């Protein structure tokens, strides 16, 4: 059923949302939690209160409607001023686009709003200033979160000597073959990307769950055709497993206890009838490609003065054939240790990042490349493999995440984000990436 403008025209504060649904027909869509009740469809906008009524209605030209409290669409500005001589001009960002925004208080529970452009009324609105609206999650700063951390990988080591804070690549601990996630599209085991032991403030599932392990589906090769695998039973049996889908990619995150974090290393299952994934059958170099892998200290310094000596000193700690060239099954015995460093002086700790300035006013978040962010030099926090909390650096829009998040580069676990970065919300268990 199309929009019924004749039924929309009488809408005003206090009308039930059911009447609005009937007028909008198939154009009705439930506002998201982040919308805080706002809904815009073509030339009509509204805001729905927490108890399911309209708190605001907005009509924009060329919406045709009868006069509202004497004001009609297309009315000359001088006529409006004669009708409401005490109308008040309000500050609005739309002024830069040639708009003049006005309001007149009709009663304690009703305000008339008017938008004028080119000396003609083009917006008419009615608002109940006493209305109470639903609030989006993580609108304000969280005072319990006071620290941000930078995560950096160091040269690969044999996982027989377990890095204290976790590692990238290699095998995870506490995830055996039965628990190891399997792709629902090709039947192959997912690849372990990283396991990291979180600082206490980021243990959002409870203090007893100290670490997270992230697995990822095939991103580097076109997987061979395979039958769908029903992993529903495994998902239901593991309440600390979280499956996340984004951009046709499947990710699985596990929360680990201290005991699991110290447990023996797991191994991917051998699945009868399923193809062997490239990360298991090829060397890291052949699977990921040279430019998609992290560089060791020796590789970074080999062309600098003394570089040869550095290579010789580090050779003892590296796999004899070099991690990148090891067969896939042998490479799994090595991981790139994660060093966690407290970040100093980040003003955005505990403040959820949002796309627009007005959305950040309640938390005080400062975007890195805003005028204020540049004055504070926030771009200095840009150099990391991954980080927990603080200033976010998305490639495109800011996801509606809590301040309890980890932001990861492609190199941090061997991802393919199209030269982009990803964020994982550790409270909502959501993942997004952009390039």
C-alpha cells in the first residue's frame, strides 16, 4: 500500500504510532535503536516517543497539506511575520544553506516550527517539547572505561614458549578440533587470526573471561565448491561463541577463561569430504602473498647500516626456514606475539565514536580529523597494528559501537579488508570493516 498523504497531513504530536503505520502503508519501517525515534520518509518526518506516540512531525515542500495553525506551505515570509509577529529565530546548521528557522510556542505542549528559504515557507513542523524519546545505546561517555591500549606484533616465535598477551596467526589455545568453527558455505575449518588477553576493563563478558580468539572464513582464495555444513549444534552448545557476518564474510569470536588461555594449543579438524583450505596446505608466503604479511625486525632493517648483523642475531629465534616459507601445518606452530602498551593522553577513552558532530556532543568524542582533533594532534594515535578503545580511525563511516571496541588492521591476523580496517564491538559482539 503506498503512502496516504491525506492521512499523513493531520498528523500531530500525541497521535499513536499505529495511526502513522496505517498512513505510511508499506513505506513504514521501524526506527533503529540508534535513530532515537527519528523516522524520515520522502517529504515527511517524525519522531516517535518512548511510549509509542508522535512527539514531532515535519512536512517539507512540495508536501501538500492544509494550513497548520494558519501557516501554509509556500506562504511568503512577510505574511508569516504578520501572522506571528513574536516568532523566534533559532540557530540551525541549515543557515549555511540559505535557510531561516523559526519557532513559535503555541502552548506548554506544542511548538510550531517554520523553515523559510528564498522568502517562502518550505518546512512546517509541530513539536511537543515535553515528549520523552528512546535514547540510542552508548550515547554518553562511560566513566568506568579509563584506559586505551595499543597492540603491536613482534617477530614470530615457537608457540612452545607461550607469549603472555597472545599472538596472531598460528594456533589458538583452548579450542580443540570439536570446538573449532567450520564454514557453513564450504565446509572448511575457519582460520585462526589472533588470540589476545584483554586488560581488565575490556573483559566485557565478565572478569573470568580474560581473552578473545577470532577466526575468519576464506578471504584470500576462491574456495572450492562444498556442501553446506550445519554448525548450529556447535553454536548452541557454546554460549561464549559469537558468530558475526559482514560483507559476505563469516567471523567467529570465542571468549576464553584464564584456564582456557593457558590450555594446550588446539588443532583444526580433519573434515572428511571437505577441501583442505589454502592456509593449511600452503606456506604463509604462498597463501597471503608477500605484501599482505607483517615484516620482521630483520626485514625492516636489512637495508640499514648494521642490518646484516641484526639478521644474524635474530636468526636463532626464527624458524630455520623462515616462518613465511614454512609449510602451512608447520607455520601453525609459530605465532606473532602481541605487545600491549597503555596509550597515554587519548581524550576519547570511554567515549563512543559517531559519524556526525551533533551525535558526539553528549559523549564529548573528538574525531581525529576534525578541526579540534587536528589541533590536539590526534593523528599521532594512528600508528598501530590494533588498539583497544580511544580514538577510532575508520576508513569510511563510524560504526554505532560502544567505546569497548578493538580496531584491527589487515596485518593483525592476516585479513583482507581491501586495504581497510575493521572494528569489533566487545559489548555488542558486532564486526564492521571498510576500505
